[in-house]
């Protein structure tokens, strides 16, 4: 279930994957140095507009932010881009391989 804890935890996880501090992210978003820390510690929630800025900063589509099955949205987006020029047969082979890896 998606709740305030999920949003706070997801921001922390995605920020950590991007290897940026909460302070640097806050300042990059034009906020006080404790802004992201307050969200991650469940003391505040971002407005919808700030949420969209956070997603943009993290390089994550909002739909992927909320998809609990996508553990690394940035890497998934990179993989999808790399797959686009492949032939249907190549995609079929990679799909079969991915299913075997589950």
C-alpha cells in the first residue's frame, strides 16, 4: 500500500541510488538544506509541484516512483533505451532470458 512512509522511504532510496546527499538535493531543488531530510524523516511531505520536481531531479517518471516492483527506475529506463533498436527476435530472446533470471 502506498502511504506517506512509502513516499519518504522511496525518495531516500532513489536519492541514495543517485549518490547525492539530502542536503545537496535540497539545495539543488532550491529549498532549505534540511528540506529532503525532513521529508525522509517523515516530518514533512512535498507539495505536488515539488514532488514533480523531485521526480525530475531523480530522473524518475512519477508512475515509476509509485511502482513498488521497479527497484531501480533509472537503470530500467536505461535498459529500455538500449533495447529499442533490437530486432523482434533479439527482444524475444532477451525476454526469455529475463524470465529465466526471476
